[in-house]
C-alpha cells in the first residue's frame, strides 16, 4: 500500500472540451511521439506490421453514439488519459510505492525502477487509464508531460503537455485546477465542467466540458414572404433597388 | 518506499540536438513542422508556431511522421520488373540503368508521336513543375489527381466567383458567426478547419453541418443536417427559394459585384444569341442604368444596374440575369415542401436554416472602420460584413450533378453578400482570379516539339474544346470534349481504362507518380488490375510500358515495369509555390519549401530531381542550355533558378540578387538558405485596406500586380449567370461550327444550364432503385491520408479494419447482429465485408472509411494483416463507366461538365452473409520488393 499526500494545493490537470473535440487523434499520437523518447521506457509496439499490432498509448480517443429523447443521434468523441485523481486508487493499491502522487502539483507518476509490473494499479483504476508496456514490463501512464511543463530547455510557451500543444481544435486546456482564479478553473465554472464517473469517489483533477445543446434549429420562425406572386416579388425588388 | 529513486520534481531533459523546420507531407494540408534531431536521427516532430497554416498545432498524421519516415515499406533503389506484371518481382538496378531504360522508351515516343506517353501524377504538390516537364515533352496527356478528387468544387468556384474553397479560399474564421459546411472530407484542409471551428465555438459562433454521416466536424456541429446523398443541390436551391421569397438578399452587393444586371436575350429561343448577354461593339456586357432607364456598359462609373425589367433593342428582347434567376428559383418546384422528401430533411428544418442564415447575415452585420476604394474609383468609408461563411468539399463534389451543386452553393453565398466581406468567405492569393484570366487548354502535340501551351485551362465556350476535326478527343482521358467540356483538372480515373480499351487511341507508356491507381485511387479496382496485366493476341501487354515513381511499396508498384524510388518528405526538396497550390492565407501571400532535414540512407532520389535528369537526357526545352548541356543539377537548382515569367519563379520570397525583393526579382542563389532561416516559408501580408473585397478593391489589385500574382489589375464581377454554359447549350441546339455528337445533345441541353440546376445523379437514374435502395459512401479518417496510413505503425493501431456502417432501420430489418458480415452489391459487383450499426447516419445511407483495405503483400505488412483480412475497398462496387445503355458506347461515371469522378453516386443492396472473413474479393498476395517490417518497435530507446 502506498500513501497519498494529505492535500495538494496545486492541482495540475487537463480540461477537455467535448463540444469541440472532433476526434482527430492528434493528442493520442503526439503524446505517444513525445513520451516514447522521454520519461521512462519507450512506449513499445508489438507485431507492429503484423496481424495483431498492439502498442502502449497514454491517451486514447473513444467515440460514442448518444441518442437523445428528441432529435437525431449524436456522436461524441471522448479523449481519455489519467485524470490525476485526488483519491487515486491506483496509488493506494501499489505494493511497491512505484505509483505515487506528488504533493507539490498533484501529478500521479510511476517510478519505473520500482515497478514490478504486477498490474494491480491498472485493475484499481476505474478509468482504464494505465497500460502495462508489453516489452518493458512496467506500467505506463500519463505524466502530464512532467518533462515538458517545467522544462527549461524548451520555450516557456511550449511548457504544456504535448497533447495540449498539438490539439488542432483547441479542445484541451492545461492549468492549476486548485486555483479558482486560473483560466482552467474559470472555464470549468463557465461551461459547467464535470468529473468523469464521480460515483467512484476518486475525485479526478481533470475535468470534461460537456457538449452544448444541439439540433435546436427546428421550429424557428420561417422567413416571411414579400409576396407569393412573381409579380409581387418584382414590385418589392423595384422598391428595394430604389432605396439603395 | 522507493522515494529516493523518483525523478526530479522539475525535470528539464534536453529535447534534441537541433531543430530543423520544414513542411509536413503527411497529407495535403502542408503545415509547418519543427523536426527535432538527436544524434543525426529524427526524434520528435511538432507544429511550427510561426507557420501561417497550422500556427503550431499538428494533427495525428503529422505527429506520426516519424513512423512514415522510418517505414519498412520505403523503396530502397531503382528496380526493374523480372516477374510477370502484378507479381511484385523486381531486381534492383542502378540509377544510370533506370535512366537508360526510361530514355529508351520516352525518346522514340517523343520523336514520333508524343501523345503515346500518358503522364499523370497523383497527390502531386509540384504540379507547376510536372506540367512544365510534360509541356516540354509535348504530350497532351498530362494531369494530376483533381479529376477524381474535387474538380467540381474547384471549377464551380473559379467559374462562378473566381476562386474556390480550401487552397484558394477560406471562411473568415476570426469574424464569422455562422459557418455552414457541406460534405467536407476531413482533410481539406486539415488543421485550419479544426482550429477555425475551435475559435468560432469559443466565441459562441455556430456550425451547421450538412453530411449524411455525423462524424468528425459534423459530430461537433451545433446543427446536423443528415442529408440524402446527391440532393445537396436541391436543398441549397430551396434555401435560395426561401431567401428570394422573403427578399433576404444583398441587393447592393448584387448590383455592384455580380452580373445580376447583365441583359440576357430572352425573346426568341431559336435565335443564335438567345440566352447570351447583350454586348456593345467592344464586347462589353450591357445593363439598364436605373438612373436613365437606358443601357450602359456594366463597368461604367456611377451606373446602377436594374435587376428586373424588359428591354428591347433592334427588335430583340432582353431581361436582367437576376430576373431570370428569381423566376427560376421562386418556382414552387424549389419550395421546401417540394424537395423535403428527396433530401431527407423536414420542410420546417429547411425553412429554419434559411431563416437562420438570413438572420445572421443581415441582423448581425459587421461594420469595419476601414475605408477602401473600389475598381470604379468610388471611395467607401467602411467595410460591411455578412458573418455567414461556407465550406464544402468532396461530399457535394463527387456526384454527377456536382458541378451544378457547387455552383448553387456559390450562388447562395453571393446572394447573401458574404463573399470577400468581413465574416464571410475570403480568397487566398493568387486568387481571386476570374476564369478568363486562366489559360486555355492545349492538346495539340507535334513530334519532337513542346506543347504550345499548358495542358489544363478554363474553356469559355465550344471553341476552346480540344477535339480533332473528326470529333475525336485529343487527350487519352477525353478531357475538354463534349463528354465533359470543362474538365479543367483532366480525368485521371479514365486513363487506364481508356488506354486499355484503345479509346480514343492506344498509348505506349503510362508514366505515373504517387498515385495508387492499382488499388484505392481507382474505381473498379479488380478490373483495373486486370487491365494493367492484360495481354493482346501477340502476348504483349495491352498497355505496353508502365513507369512509376513512389516512395513506398504501394499496390501500384507491383504493376510497373520500371520503378524510380522517391524519398520520404523529410529527405527532399519541394516548393509549395504560388505558381500552383501555395500555402497562402486570406491575410497574406505565402509559399514554402521542403528541404532534406536528413539525407536519404537508401539509393533513392526526389522524383522531381529524377524528372530533371530525364528532361536533360531527352533534351527537352527548358531542361537543357543552348549548347545542349544540362540546365539544372537537381530540383533545388530548378526551384532557385527557373523563371516562369521574367522575375517570377517557383518561390516568391527573397528574390533579387540581394534577396531583398518579394514576388518579382532576379533569381537569388541563396534563396533556399533564406527560407530555411525563416522556418521553411515566406509570407507577405496584404495591406489592411486590401484585406476584403479583393476582386474589386484597387489597393488589392495594385498589391497583387506588385507581388507578381498577375501583370495588370484584373477586376471582374461574379457570374450568377454563367454565359459559357449557355454557349455549350447553344451548340447542342445546333448553333455554331463546333457541334456535339447527336448522342450528347439532350444531355448538354439539360445539364449545361447557365443557372444552376439539380438533376438526379446518373447512376441513380440508371439503376433499379427498388433493387439497389441504399446509398453507399466513403469518408477519410482524420488520422489517415489515403493508403499511406497503414504502413505507419502508430496510425494503423488506430484503424486497421473498416466496417460498413449501417443505419438502425436497415440493421434491424436485415436482422444484423454485432460481429456480422454482409454481402454488398451494386449493379457492377459484389463484396463481402464486416458491418457495424450506426444511428447518427442518414437512414438510406451506408458508409465506410476509405483506403483502409490493403492488398496482401503490399506496404511491407504481414500477409495476415487485418487491413487485408477485414479491411475492404468500396471501390470494387464503383465502375468508371455507367451501366451499359445498349448503344455500344462507353459512358463515363463522371460529371457531364467537369468529368469529376462520381464516387458518391453509388447505389447498393445489402444482405446478411455467413459469419467470418476474409473480406471479398480476396486477391492473392503480391511479392514484397522491400521484405517485411520488424516485429517489435521500441522507438526512442536510442535517444537515452
């Protein structure tokens, strides 16, 4: 068993806008690209050109169909990675202390040197956000690009997670959700951001902004005709041209 | 436990040794990228924040560039075929031997009958160069892939308003309040649309998505119109009906900037000039001046044209074009109630969309405090914006009624006054440019001589068609003939089929670049593979020689006799040029380069450099000096030193001997270095006063001349009424010397209308709709670019199987269950494929992702790859010809005006099939000329 920090004042995390996510997988691939040659072991791919290609990804996009009571079915694209929970069950279940949550910023990390690949944390995570790397035998997960966000070797504006830096639609936001005055906290407040599966009582730091209401343009008032007769139209046209 | 080995709280690892900035080529979007190198190897690719296209972001394809660069499917050396065609058996040869073979084929053809070479390039980003080569060679048979892509969109845009969507125009993303998108393939263009939608939504703007399938952009659209395929034109004309009825159109805009007031002869349908404009002796179109009631030149200062009325001169009667337009679309045939069932959209929804477009356009008007001067010298204090913008692509384009549908959409934009105004649709340099300012097509070749002008152009009437005196087509693809008179991008999808049929003539050598025409880029895939391998009675191949260039082991490679291996996009020079398809934004002219950020580790060359070598060996004009010596060392040399017009070359930046000139100037030997220093691109901002109203804005016109886009100001008005179409109709009615064949007269009369018309797509009209009740479509996933994605170890994990998505009602009626397979038939063929249910879909439509299915043995994949076992191509059901009509003639499955491939006219029937794969048809494996990829990848471990 591994202890969680009592409190984290700073709660770094992601805010993901489901109203604008077009499901393009840019975040998925750029995350893989950054993380495979940075923190810890590479994110490997087995049978990469074969019949059953399987690799490690720290972030994946799922697509769901939602059929509302009224109106046509909708498609929702749902990116998912570690939510850096305040009550992270993946940490408390870890038998070696490899999984830990940082008190200084709330990031949940795996110390790969201490990970024995038992997989308990993946079992404990209700979100399926951890993946055991098949070749390295260690647990991989979103680090919130801890090696980017404080990295003095890259320009300051780039010190955000790779998925945020690359998202073409601007659907991913990064910041301190422990600070109610931060941009991300204000965005969550303005858009009614929600926790994923709050009933699991994991208190995720990451938040999702729900899709706005759709397909409301059904009973709007039709345009009033100037006239139902072609001649009437021409009379209107003449008057309107005169007024120019 | 374990805390002592944890990483530093604030780690700052070194990212790379060096960053080199170039242009992405993971799709056609052409974003700027920062390529991080460590120990000389590519380590990480991210978007370039300073780049005008992507402004720092990068999509999934771009982020997977490393896996493309290191793909095991990369070709390694020139190869000549040693087994039968299609087998994939090759032997590696030297470049010298490859050139010798190619010259031994190409030189005799050029000296005797240059049209026997057909040179077609695929997703080529160097068309101004490849066309220059083909023109110097002298064959009329050249085009790129536009004919099977979105030529309807491009041609309708340029003919109607002197510019088109995507490369030559874009929504005013920062000012629009409502953006309506129709059938957008999700990569035209890729990142700017995603970014634009994100910014629009952040401001509270709305998106209306019109698409039978609710995925991608339509998934985030605030309003989804799940239209029935092929009916977009009906829907748009019904919106126009509503706007006209309510008088919600921008009359001032129509008077000033369109041909709405042009007088059209209407009194005598038998007259030679019926339906043509009244012109004065100098050829200037005439309008009725409202102030005087008399006719006047349309472009005279202070003339305000009347848009209705009747005018008689010399006993002939005329009406303004706008009145004809209003009479046409006010007809009850276009009322929402009359079209709703065919479109699959409730009449109230059509009315509501029309009302919302009108509300935002006219009630949320934008006024910019920016004075400007128009083409007639009138000073305007402000710029008035109608913040409604549109974007459309292949979904409305790839139908046999696509040209007219695209025209209808542009008419809608123009009626709303929302083109080239704040918040509307904006052109990108080198556009706006009217059709008259484009070249005319050329197809008369002579032995040993260059073609007299460019292959592709914009015909303005029957006199510009490219047909022999006996009526036979001059081009192998029959472009610019009465079958498809305005086929401004050619018809690449007809080349192999026509060459095999010897219709209109036989060829000797088929030369292709980067076009997977033996697989996903062709219609009728199985039969096309047969055509490529078919032999005549003497045992010779019907298409005698095939020369092909590709960077990767695509399906097409196996069908070539000689392979010229291309490089990856990180190993090559390229220019993304103002001479063809630049990277401009609405605010700025811009072009870009690629350069070898790493050198190839194989015996490969950039295709364009190989073509320069071939050009020199063939002694082509423009490729050799006067003494016959070679003119350019390689493509980089050409990019730097070639001049298309004096002082205007492939790249506009840093011209002049001192590098200080923009647009015009002498060649600068250090030009490429300046591009590299600037991140791989050049950009020149359009002055503020010239940002909008570009076709009529003096400041823009002067700026465009200064920068070298054209040589004198080119103001023009938009073509609501497209007179060149009427000229085609007049010929079909029997007027003039250039006459269509009788079999085409009725079709030309009914489809080549000067005002947009909707007609039922040809295949739909030809098949029994009760037997084939369902529409079938494909879409491209956002994370794949045609067939390239499957060789990419990361991207193929996202999608390596495509299922046919079936709407709920059909799914239940046929008793489908999860994991099922189906037999899908069209009038042309049958396939067996895996299926899945989808309800966010038009109820009469099925669809799948395109280009996921792979032939066994291609792309260095395992023969048991899911792409071959469970992936499939819908292409097998789509024929390049319409079902036979019993007249013995071959009728192309194409738009009758532009020749655009009508991919989306497909009708099918679906039956549940016994469970289990593989997908059918199941072709045997090709031998892989590059072996197989490694089993496992640990990318990144080298960089520790």
